[in-house]
C-alpha cells in the first residue's frame, strides 16, 4: 500500500478542543500518512434546502474527503449524555449524498470529555449512527479520555501513558487493517 490516507473528524468545532488534540495524537500514533481534516461547519440539514438547492458544496467536500480516505478517525466529545449536534448533522447530510460514501470505510471512534466517563455514551451513540451508514467499525478497547482538561499538556500533547498506549493500540489496529486489506 502506498502512503495511507486518513480523514480525521472532530465532533467539536472549537479549534482548541480536546478531541482535536486527541486526533492529533491519533495521527502521531498512526505514523506516516496523508491526513485531511474534515470541516463540520455545515448548514443544518433541511430537506427543503436539499430539495431546492441540492447537496451544499461544503457537504460535497466532506463526501469527497470520505471517498478519498483509506481510513477515518472520529473523536467526539459528549454533550448532555449524547452525540454533539454538529457531528449528527454531518452524518445526516452524508447519508443524503449519492453513493453511500461511508459504506465499508474502516473507522475508529475515540473520545475525550470533561466528565468521568470520557465520552462513553457519545462514543456508543456515534457507533450506533455509523452502523446505519454501514461503516466498518474496527473493534478494540475503547479510548475514553476522562477529565480531558487534566490529560493534555500546555502544547496539546496527551500526557497520560495509559491513554497513549490505548490510542497507539487502536491506531496500530487501523494501520494493520489497512495494510492487510489494501
């Protein structure tokens, strides 16, 4: 396989979010790859908008990024015991694009959250939503960075060896899968 292409998707729009930091660490743990970062700053899904104007350019860009990727890494916070609206909105839009762009796409889901469970409920819900879109969710121990504000240093690096090892295991699993099935 040539250099793998990864798409990272953060369920948080905030530039300094813990999930963006976790994605940066995931890419580092994965190793050599071409990496694209998804922009989920999309219009709210509206069937009337879709009927009148079709798929928005920003949604088509995301769909094209998904098509081009060999693997996807999603990191999501947990908002009020659930999936962030911005991520759900993106999945809703992507489900409307012709071609089932997520079908069979090797995907890893991780999370970082301020709470004690590290985004466990959101991670479960993201996986549930992705199952409907027929992604290939890679199994493995969950990476749930709890009390995320205490787990990254001032430079945004994951500062906890247990989380680093768990993340490395997930990324090695993704790399192995992509190498095996390329």
